[in-house]
């Protein structure tokens, strides 16, 4: 036996001479064991070289130590970037160590080494499944689509605006709340190519769609509010007059809600408590994503929380992206909207004796939901920019 025998070599030699198993815990304390490294691989490698010759054992031990250092460095990067990877590697090493401890290093160690090597590769494979960035931090290697896979529920009214007939009727494809095209002739006179199929073109002078009052279009009962969502595709030629929709009486005294597109390309939603107009809350978006010259998917959702802080439950949407930032104002004490007799109007707002209209624009696929739509719901409607009439 060489006079330069290392403690590691001596430990293995004594184990071989007495036919006992190798103490892997001792190895872990003396060869700089690093999480993720397989001590049994080191044991079997050293055993094979030790059986051949003392001098080659020393060479193999040196080589193995070098490999251990390299493997440990790689394993450290992976294990520090993913706790899941560390857990799997540690579990695998512990299991293999236990198996090795109960097995004498005999002539079967060659096949054992092969098996351990295979299992070590499996452990490495598990570790490599955790992707890491150049800084060594864990990043998810899996991707999950946010695209909605099912049509949103609680659809109250759906105006596809494909009517194109010698009548003024605007059909509600979902419910029974049909509307009437007003001040624009028949629907065939103002039908144009839509985002999905056909659309209604508004001249910005005085035409709009009037939908008679229906309790399904009211989202407050004087005590509590209820959630709602309103969406449509809109093609604007100007931002100077964007009165998108409202639920208002012709006299302007029964007010429920109004949504206007601002001159800067933002949103302004106002809701009212009681018909006097003195108790109200408004949210004006500080983001201005709306532009002109293209079809855009616009919407608003409200969670129905009610109260003076009701605007905290309002989210604006543009082409599948949500916007919650905004300036909140109001007057009086707001409790909830009321279920009044005002009609719903698409493309017009009346305030007291004044009218406002959506300017020279096109509207397609107007929808009203009795719930706050989720991101997946909005994704389904937006449909990667293609829209849907489902």
C-alpha cells in the first residue's frame, strides 16, 4: 500500500478488507459533499480504480475529485435557482446512498455503478427541467395561455349589429331587449363592414340606437349594486365626441350610468344614486390607450361593490388589456344605483336638455353581461384581435 495513501483511500481499503459497506456519511464529511452531487457515484468510481492498482486509484481519485468539483458547481447553480430541483436531487441521492450502504462493494459494484450512473443521469435530467436565467434565477419553463376557452356566462343582451334590413329593428340575439335605430333611416342604410361581420355606422350628428328600459339593464336597486360588464368593437375617426353608451331618460332626470370616450383617448364612467343627479361617482382613466383609424375592443367591468368607494371596483379594457388607474371624483353620498325607467342608448348621451353623440364612428358586437368578466372571459371575446360573435 502506498505511503501517500489518503484518508479516502484508506477508508475504502479497510471496507474492502473487512467485507463491510462504505460509510457514505463519512465520505460526505471528508470529500466536500455538495447538494445535488451523488456520493455513491464517487464511491463506485474509486472502488473500480482501487481494485486495479494503488497508483491508478490515486489518479482516479484526483480525477474524480475534479469531476466532483465541476459537477458540484453546475449542480449548485441549478439547485440554488430551483427549490423543486434541489428537493428531487437530494431525495434521489439519499435513496441511492441508502441502497449503497446496505450493499457490500463486491464484484456486483460494476453493475451497481452503472445503475447509479443511470439514476444520476435521471436526477440531472430532473434538475435541468428547471430553466434558469443568465443571472442564475429561476424562470418558469412552462407556458400557459391566458386565451379564454369558453364563452363567458351571464350574457344579458347581445347586439351583433348585423341587421342590414329595411327596418329600424336592432335585434338582441341573446335576450328580448330589441332596440330601434333612431334618426338614421333603416339599418340597411347605415350598415357597413364590421370587425367580425357587419356593423352600424353613426354619422355623429343625431343618430343612435334606443333600447327601451328593461330591469335586466339596471345594476342597482337603491340599496346595493350588482356587477356588470359592457363590451363592443368600436372604430373611431375622432376622439372629439365619444359618447359610447348611457342609461338616461329623455328629460335627463333619471340617470343610471354613462360611459364616454375622452378627447385624450381614455375612459370616463359615471354612475348615479337617485334620479336627482346630486349623488354620483366618476372614474376617469389616467391611461389613454384608445386611438382612431382602426377597430378596437373596448369595455368596462364593475364588481358591484357600491358605496362611496365604488370606483375602486371599476376596470377599463382595451384590446384585451386591463386598466385600473384613474382619477375618482363624485358628489354627495353614493350608496347604489337605482332601477329606473330610463332607456339604454348606444351612441348617445342626454344630460338635462343637451344631447351628445358618438362622432362619425362604427360600432360592432355590443354585449352586456350581468357579472364582472375575468381576464379569460375578455380574452375569449378579444380572440387574439379577431373577435367573435359566439
